[in-house]
């Protein structure tokens, strides 16, 4: 088939799928934003980036922004069709930014598939989950509805959709859920694996190894959606109980899913101010965003890996931490429970139970007698159900090919 992959930040979730489709003999082309500078595994064309000015304010803002990007993507596809005679047999695009909204009008005969990552909902997900940060208000629920409009429209138009976890697929209502297939993007378990010889050099020159009591935390951004505030509030008691522990945090100072605090430049600044005088900052290391190999080194030396999240999109970092054989302490929230069972392949604690979080982290740092079993079980969970080469990638390719015209 002639397959067009669409993603404003390509390759994104299509990193491994794109070359696998080429290896199967398909002609694969990618369409992405002109400002995307990421290396691509396949031939790539670009559409004009959205203008810098802000979209309309109010409830219409989210749909206006995504529809605007969708029209720019459609204009790029129209040029492919009219100037270059390109017509795909199948289009597979991430629906999150609206890029697939108008592609059916450019190529009505092509099969259209969407990567349906999550549907925002007014109840049961992030809205109102954490009243301190994200209160349950009429305004918040109305905004969630408007943020969902383009996602619903994208899946309605599609011949089929893909979601990486059952939790994310189940965020869609039953009449749309039936169009979705659940296949995880996959974890390369040959690349992401335990290494007892791993070393992590800190910015001050200190080197940490698996012999050190390292508490790791990873998030794209240090923000409440990933429980950053809950972990920070646990650290005074954790560090007091384990005087040799070192805490290493990876993540940017911005926000990926929520909003900036109103009274500080970042959530990191806000929490450091709140906990001023209560933290041993010589033992807390903020690395920012790091190269992938450095990130893997952190997972490999970690004695305890803390993963906390609202009911929301599940992070790749959890699956990779499990593949690396980490001792997992995670929030007992619905997306996490799909992978982690308390006492079987990790430890789960209620998101808002500060005492339980401290106890679980201290237990792991002290050397939980069950640690080796839990670590092995965590890796086995990923290797047997989420491995890129033996599980996810063959299923993804089969799913794509099942829509051949």
C-alpha cells in the first residue's frame, strides 16, 4: 500500500512502525509540521506551521486551534494531490492536534485510521481529581467538553482507531470505543534492560551506581499531573528516614498537561519555596531533560522508582522503568493498575495518602526483602505483553494491513 503517516511531531508514536511498514514492502510517506526538526526514518514532507498569533479566547479556543492546524495539514495534502499526483491507499494520523480532521475530503477513497490517545471527560479523569490544583467546576467541565470535540470528530470520520492501553481506549464512549483496537506502542526490551554495572554522573561530578540508595522520578515536565507535588512533600520524611538516600529527578520546568502555578515561575520553584528549610538539597538532584542514554542509566541504578499520575495518559517512562527492572512505587490510579498489581510487580499507594507514599518509598530504599521478586516480575510484565519486537510491532503491522483496500 501507499501509506501516509501524519503527526505534527513525527515520528512520535510511529518511530518503529514506519520502518516496519517499509520492510513489509509498503510505500510510506510522513507528513509533519514544518518546524519539526526530528530525524525521520522515512521520507517526509511538511505542512505550513500554524501562525504565531493566539487563537480566539474562551470555550472556542481549543477547537479553533485544532481545526486551524487540521486545515493547514489538509492544504499540504491538497498540494501533494494536485501538484504531485500523490494519492495514498491508507492514512494513519494522530488525532490529538486536529491534523486528520479534513483529510477525508482530500482523499475520500483512502482508508483513514487515527491514533486515539485519550478523550477528555468531565468526570472520572483529571477534571476535579486533585481539588488543590484542578477543582471540579462548571468552567473546567465545559472546557473539557470543548477539548474533546475534535477528538470525537476525528474518530467518527475514521475507519478505525488505535489506543495504547485499555484505560485510554475506554475513555471514549461505547459507540466510539467499538472502533478502537488496543495495542501498546511497544518497549524495546533488548535496549531497555537491567544493567548492574550502570553509572550515572551528576552535574557536580559525583557518580551514582546501583550500590547507592537512589530514588528516581521521571516526567516530561515536573508538574502535578504526574504527582510531582506529592513526591516533593514526601521527601523531607523520606530523606530523614534514609540518611544515605539520593533523589534524582528528570523533567523540564514547564508544563505538558496542566497549567503553570499562579504564584511561581514553575512547579519546581513553588514546591521548593513551600518546603524551604525542610529539604536537604545536597541530596536532591534536578537534571532537567536529559539524553536518552542518561535516562536509561538512571533507571538502571535506581533502587526505587516513583511514578505518580492523575487518571490520564499513561507515561512511557513507567513501562520503560518496568522493562529496566525497577522497583516501582506508583499511584493506585486506574491507568497504572493496568500494568502494576500491588505486591506482584510493584507497590501501589493511594495518590493522596502522603503517609503511605513515604512508607512505601522508605521501605524500598531500606531494601525491601521482596525487591528482587518485584523487579523481575515488573520486567516480565513488559517482556511478555509489551515487547516491541515480539508483541507490539507485529500486532501493529497486522492491524494496519487489515485495512488494506
